[in-house]
C-alpha cells in the first residue's frame, strides 16, 4: 500500500548520497568550537 511513497523516499535518499559523494557542500548539524 505504501510502496510508491517508500520508493520515492528511497530515491531521494539515494540522490542525496550521490550529491555527497560528488563533493556537495555539507552543513554540519553540530557546532564545532
């Protein structure tokens, strides 16, 4: 029943990981002092 939404979510995650692998700008979530 949720397969289309799940497929879209996994595709977005895969696209995000691909952009990270290609050297995209990453915003840290924790401040480094």
